[in-house]
């Protein structure tokens, strides 16, 4: 049942992908410096997730979904 529903979902719901190139040289230097003093190390994904969360919090107008022919803003 799960496989059937996943297949149906993949066939009916379009996927959207956006790629962006970003220079993270300074971020990697910062990460290396921060991680030197910590027992638990932060990954690049940790910083990307934090930046994404802050961007969404500060730009709530981009939080939206589509339901049929309606755009639902959060």
C-alpha cells in the first residue's frame, strides 16, 4: 500500500527543484574556528538550515502552498 501511494504521489504531484551556487568560503572558515572549541561539531547543513529558518521567519510572504487552483499563504 505504501509503495502504491508513493508511486501515485510521484506521478501526480510535480516536483520543483532550484539550484543556486553560493561561495561559502567565509562560512567554512567560521565553521572551522567554531568547531575547534566544541565537543559537538556543527556541519555545513546545520548552518544552511539555520539560514533557511531565519530567511523564512523574516520573509513570511514566501510561505505558501497550492491546494487545487488556490494559493494558500501562511
